[in-house]
C-alpha cells in the first residue's frame, strides 16, 4: 500500500488556500441529498456535525453518553491556543506552527500543522460569537496566559473550565441544528463496527445501550471523532467511557493506525492512593505558571514540606532548564519527575509524587490572586487529598492523558478507507510525538469547524457512490459479527471481572510502555498482554444480559479491544528504535538524558495495517519531509 | 505526609429497578472495610465487583469523567441530591465524609420528566430538548467577527461565566418539590442574555425554552431555593429572576409569539 498524504503543492503558507480552491464543491441544492454519519460529540464531533448541517447536509450524530454535552472534551481545563497575538508579545501563525512542530519533536506533518495554526484565530472568533465566556481583562478585551512549551501568551481560557465552555458552545450549535431537524441525534449508542460497501465507508452498526438492540445506519460518508486511547493504561485522566473501540474496529476493517506509541503522560495529576482507584485526576498544566516543582535534596526526608528549608530543596526543573523552568513541555516535565522518583527521591505515602509549591506565588501576588486563577483546582485537590494547597505544597505525579497516535489520515482527514474521515484526538496528524498544552481543543475545533466542511465536500463531489441502504447485505453480515461478539462475552461466565483484567492490562502498559521504554520490557509486555488476553476470553465474568442497560457488558467489549490494541501499541514502541517526544526509549538518549531522535532512519509516520487475528500487522511508512523548519535537537534549557 | 487511610463499615440501602416499567425497591447491602480515601463511586465500584463475583447484577449508575465536570453522575444520597457536601458532584464525594456504622440511602433523581432507565440511571434527555428549543446563539461556522470586536466588561463576562458553569446534571430538578428545571434554564438564558452576542434572540429564546420546559413535564418555580442548595456548581437563583424578567419582557415588549 502506497500512502498518499495528498499534501497540496506550493509554498506552505498558501497550501490550504490553494487546496480549498482546488477542492470540488457540492452544489448547495445537492448537499441535502448526502447523508453523513458522525460518531462522537466532543469538540471535533459536535463542531463537525453542526457545521455540516449548517451547510445543508443530512447528519446523523451518535454518542455514548446520555447527552452530547458530556463528551470528555468537557474536562479540558487550561485553555485553547491561537495565534491572535493580542498581547503583542511576538506571536504569529508561523510561531504557533513552529512551536507545535518542535513541541511534537518533528514527527508531525508540516502542512497539517501549519493549517492548524492558520485556522486557530477563526476558532476564537467563532467561540466568542457563540457566547463562550472567555476570561477578559478590565478593558473588556480577551485575556491570555502562557502555557507549557511556549514563551508567548497565546492561551485563551474560561477559568479552569475552558473545555467545558468550548464544548457547550459546540453543543449549542449542534442543538440548534437538532432543533431545526437537520441533525438526528442518537445518544447512548456505542459504535460496534463500520460497514463497507465496495471498499467505501457506508454506514455503522451501533448498539443501543438502553435496550441492547443492534441498529444499522447508512450514509455516504462516516466521520469518527471518538477520541483517544489513553484508557489503555486503565488509570488515566480520561473519562471512564473513553475507548478505542470505534477506531480499532475501523483499523480491523482496513484503516491504518498511525504512531500508536505516541502517548502523552501529563505531568501534573493527583498521585495514586489505592488499589480501588478508578482514575487519576488532572490538575491543569496552567498551575505550572505559578507553581514550582521540587523534591527534598535528601531522599527519605520525611519532614513536613513547610519545614524543609530552601537550601535543602531541589527545584529540579528550574535547575536543569533555566530558560523554560517549570514550563517545559509535558513529556520533559513528566520524565524528570519519574527519574527523580525512581531514584528514591519522591515524596508522599507511595514515594511516587513531587511537590508543586505555590508559596512564592502567594507571597508575591497574594492569596486572592492565586485563588482567582486556580481556586477550583485547589478546591478539587483539597477535596480529594484532604490537604490545603494554599498552605502545604500539592503533591503531583504524571498520568496517562492524551494520545497523539490515531487513525492515519491524509491532508483531507480521510483514512485509508475511502469515505471514512477521522477528526480530533482520534486521528494522528497534528501533534507528532508530543502535544503542547492547550492544543487539543484547538485541533478538535479546527478539524470540525474549519477543515472537514471543505474536505468532505471534495470527496462527495468527486467520488461515485452507489445507492445502498441498510438492506444491503453488508449490514446484515457486519451486524451478525458484532452480535456474535457480544454473545460470546456473556457466555464465558468465568471468575475474573472486567475491571480486574483492565487494571492488570493498565499496569503492564504503564510499567513497560509508559514514560520510559526499552526493548526487553516491551518484549516482555507483548507476552504478558497475549497471556492476559487469552485468559480474558476464558475467564472473564460479565453479569446481566444483553437486553437492557449493562455497563459491565459495555466495558467488557472495550477491554477486549484494549487487550488487542495494547499489543499494537507495544509493537509500534518496539519498532521505533529512537526516542522522540512522549516515546522515550532508554537505549536512545543523549548524554544529558534527553530524547535522542534518529532522523536518518525514523523520520516517518508508522502506519500499521491489520492482517487478521494472531498475525503481525504490516508497517507502512509515510516519510516526513521538512522543507520549512530545520530539524533540531529540542532544547528547553 | 502521614497516611490517613482508615476503613469503615457501612450499610447501603440502594434503589434497584430493572427498567422504566418495573417496580423498584430499596435493597440492603452491607459493605465492610471501605477505605475512607475512596470516592463514593469507587465505593460503588467495589460493591459491584463483589456483586459480580457473587453472580448478582451490579448496581447500574451513570458516571463518566469522575472529576465533577461532565454532569453524568448523580444520585440522591440520604435525601440530598449529590449527597451531603455542598457544591459537589457525587463523583467528588469521598467516603471520609461518612462514619463507621452509617446507613446510606441511595436513590435515583425523582422527577416526572426523568424516567428511570435502570437502578440509579434516569433519562435526562428533556434537558437537551430545552436547549434545542433555543439555548443557543444562531451563528454558523465561518461568519464570526474578530473576537475582540465587541469589548465586554469583565464583570459581565464573569457573571455570564458563573451561569455558564452549569453541568446539566439535573440535581436542581431532583431537589425541587415541583421538579422544576428553572435553575437549569435560567442559567442558560442568563449566560446568553448577559453577553451582547446573545441579545438579538433573547425574546424568542425565553419564550421557546419556557414553552419546551412546560411541555416536557417539569414543574414551575415557587422559590423553594432547594435547587441552589444542591447545585454542584453553586448556580445562583438570581438566574431564575433574570429568566423571569426576560420572559416578562418578551411577553409584553416583543413581537415574538
């Protein structure tokens, strides 16, 4: 298979304009003849659904929750980047593009990343027009703050709830179109598989989570906006229902999966406290603007942190990275915390935590200023840990947060299956090997509001699509497969619960394919995952029936996917014999312990093709060429 | 840092109901050795693991983000929506707020408009339908003016944000003796009417959202203020007053029907 990213010609700054002109248009009167399915209602899915319906397409939108407003984009705290340069501090489209490429450790496509920076300004305009209450200064204009990995203030925010406010903006546009009858909304549906006719994506099979029915829906194109696979780690900052299911079914149907080993471990999360723990709560990265990360200089120092004098504290990020200090990118911050804790210098009951200290900021700005900025986060911390962060430094530790890898897409955001488009975190395209803070919201909305409305038109206008509805045999065939899958899960009646399997899988992936990886560990993980998967299919217990609401059954299906997907994740990590961004192979590091890329041999997108059960997937390489930026060793010193 | 972990024994009295048409009942489940560091939902997870291994059906409850922002979780705990702590969703409630030997009664939201789906899960889709009736600003992607074109006084933007913090969990409805959704609707109306972008549609919005609320089977407001007391995001009832004002203005001073 030859991968064609379909990157338009011409200079980087003109590619998108030129492409928009070259794309064929669908006549306004013809748009209503096309049916489009959108799976997922996070930022990407909601904005795509609304925008496509506004153009006149018939849209059917599906989500797993009881309401489209609850998708996990809602939990993003810190903000959204745009190159507006309102603070006049030297920002530009080019700088946002460059920071994103560099932050991604030169493993993303120039053309996609540049387009992302280009449309970033339109997103802010759009959101303000929708009534998103961004923070403002006293003159009534929009406020900005700086964020990890950037030296300019380009992040727009709505208290610590930016994701919520942006999602509610997109949800309100979606709701307007539902009310107008242009979108049919199907909540509490889980996509079980995608249906192909003549090799094109032509529909989906979903399971109605209330009554267990399998339902078929046909369309001319299918959009997946189903988020990332961070829950492969079991413990993550993701919501409990986040899953790889839809993307993985597409992979099994022929869509290539790109760079699965590019996973992001977020540095500032509340540390683990016990075996029963179901999630790790994120503390926004914005805290690193004012908080200082440190550990005691002497390991085993069990004094109360406030009793440890300055001279006995190690502000390890400030020391090692004087120019970025506590604001180094996420992968760098996480890895440094891990190294310190592995060396026995961590704090807290488990020794796997570092302090995030606000004393200096409180002394400087006053407690009210800090409360205004971070009050909700401090409250959340105090409620979970039962400790007052205004008085005692917070304890934080990294946790699985975001996944840069995803289904391979071309410049039009179409996967290798014609008619199957992939948006937001579910695709791989814009963040390379590491995502900068406040860029996920930007990408989700860029894809949904400003990219897919153009590119899907080009596909629909140019592609012959035969008439086919849900009476086509392909729907019956696929439907029977997924039904058998569900029945099988219920029939095993073993002795070990779904969560128990998921927890163990998470531990394997965290230990061997987490913040630091090596050949020996990854090979071991591969065997452990296989054994666990075999046990799962013999010994899992799924209570209840498939005829009513059954969360255990839903989870069982998702964990079954993760047990296969985990192997793909490890396969990719094994094959990428270099370190870059969030993928840190211990064998490949600089003398100073930083990630050491191998641009000669690994400057490509690794796209994996499914070969059937029990067979190793095939690797296809999309070479990355950098014509506008110079590849350099990332330095945040 | 001292390890604060303790364990307590509790007795759960939890609502079990197979489906919307079945009759429900309270089931008693004693739960031992609950770590006080657990969240309430993690306690339910542990109970469910036990029920599953005993060959019984687990307690179904909605949850998703588990960090208090998605609005998916919620149950009435000891008679209070989202439990005894102020300004908190159920997922953020921790077991350290309970004592050894406590009996804890857990029930789903009760309201004519919210049908029970199973156990603690209810159907809150009527809230979405109210938003679909007018809880938006009519702006299509692509046509927006520069974001700084209209300055908005900070105080107004902050008030809009206070109202916009609503997570749509439905606790206000569950707590209201009239099962009214006025706080939910008032918050949305307030956010949009406070901002200049939302003003052009304010009359139409107030009328159509109220109409949809009435049609959906929610009651009206009689100033009990129970909604504000349980709201995990502390949405103020002044938003209901603002909604009422908008409704009156729309009814008497606009050409909207």
